[in-house]
C-alpha cells in the first residue's frame, strides 16, 4: 500500500533541497521546478477518487498549485506552468468552480501549444470540449477537432475514437448539419473499429439516420442493412425498435414494402409488452399495416390495422383509430376477406350493396363517430365524421355500377 505520509515528507525534503541547490546556482529553472513537482503531485493524488473531500483540503491543494504555477511563470518554464494550469482545472472542477476550471483549461491548452508541445494539450482540450458541449456544441466540436490535430500520430487510438464520438455528438446538436454528421459518424465508426463494437455500430447507425434525414434512403438503407444484424449490441430493446422503424421507413421509401413491413412488425413486437410504449406500439402497428397493404399482404395488413386501431383506442386517440378502421373497411371492400363469407364458407352476395362487408365495416366506423359526436363535437371528430360519410358514399356507387354490369 506504500507510505503516503512518508512519501510526502520525502517530497518536501527534496523540494527544500532543490530550493537550496537552485539558490546556489546548481540547477536550471526547469530542473528546479521538476524537483519540486513531487509535493503538488502527491497532494493531487490524495484528492483523487474521493467523492466529497473537505473543502479546506481542496482549497489547500489549490493554494499549493497556484504557488507552483507562479514559480513556473516567474522562471519562464511554460510547460511546467501549463501542467499546473491543467491540475488547477481538475481541482477547481472538484470544488464546483466550473468557470475557474474552464479558464485554467484554456490557459493550459494555449501554453502547451505555444511551447511547441501541442500533444500535451489533448487532455485539456478534451475536458474543455466535454464541459462546453451542452451550451455551445459548435465550440465543443472545434475543441475536439483541435485535440485530434494536436495529438497527431502520438494520439492513442482509443483517445482519437473518444474525441471523434464527441465531435459526432456536437454536430448532432446543431441544425442542418446532417451531411457533416454523416462524415463525422463514419469517421468515428472507423476509429472505433477493433476497439469497441458497440461504438462502431452506434456511429454507423448515426450515419444511417443522418442520410435518412437528408432524404437519401438508398444510402441510409445500405448502412442500416450493414449494421442491423448486430443492432442488439449497442442498444436496448426500445432503441432497437426505433432503429428498426427508421430502417423500415427507408425501405418503404425505396418501394421495398415487404422488407419494410418485416422491420415494423419486429419493432412493434419489441415494445408490445411495455406499458410505457403503447403510443410507439400503435404507431409501429400502423406503419406495419401500411407496408403490408402496399406489399399486398391483405390478411396481415387487416390484422395490423385492427391492432393499431385497438391501441389508438386505448390511448383515447380518435383520429388515428378511425383512420385505421377506415383502412380496414377499404381493404375488406377491395380485396375480400374471410369476413365476406358465411359460417359454412359459402360466399355472401347480398342484394343491398350497403350490406356488403366493406360498407358494413365503414358504417360501423360511422356509427362510432356519430355516437362520439353526441358527447364531444370537437373539430377533429366532426372532420372525421364528414370524411367517413364521404368514403361510405364512394363505396356505394362502385357497388351499384358493378350491379348494373
């Protein structure tokens, strides 16, 4: 475990000897300050890992660091002065002095770069980018970029990857930067390759989402398709569901309706047992129904529309519920379903067109809305009531024309 007290006593003795040696002209300023660094380093170590050290101890360390920083400035040793700026920033963060810490980080990065040792500025710039991210993402992006630039070939691969992810986060918080986000996310994914598979995948998905936002579904779908087999690695089920839904939207835009339906159905399955995700479940069921309809999978589409309508009803959402039910009625009307047969399976062809399955289903929607309008004649309810009446009227002439034929 070592002897912290003994180490501190020895460090103070070495520091005192350095004072005497420097006064006698036996040490250069750089050697002198190097000999003195053990005392502040040990003091910093005593604070490390402690969540809430006494304020008096933290302030004592700040006094010690400021004294060493002053000596470094006095003797014109910029690298040592920059190192103490960096240490002061960390201690001031521990004290809760955010602004003071930031000022020290800026000074540390500036002094390191000015001394021709930009690679030493990486830590300060990284910390500064992190604490700047929420209030000024553009500045955080620039700081992280400078850190990568200063680090150059000396930058450890994992640090370069971390900084790249910070840049991705910063760009994602800025409006109309989707194209830049694609490039940054793909660069971050490449840097994480071989270091962290979750981060590689997450950044690949981020680039896919950015392409989707740019209305470039082909590029988005290609990236989604590449990473989707391992989507459970970086994400929990709710995020997996959202990612599958986004992939489904791209596939739908490309006209790959059956593939899109598979993504929506799987996404809906992932959230179906989560009571906090009923709205998401309803939206996914509706999206699945639309995709299945376009894929001409009528029985599955009917089931999905009915499930979505049920979920919207549980949420008290009138408009999406009745629209799902109207879609169900039209599918029954256009395609024919098992509902279009008697109990023994014989086709039913009633003389009255209004008694055919499609109009019957649409009249049920109309009756539900009329009953609701008696209690709540809101603008949206009345609009859906009008739309349902019009759609019912559209169904009947079609039937009557068929009868005339």
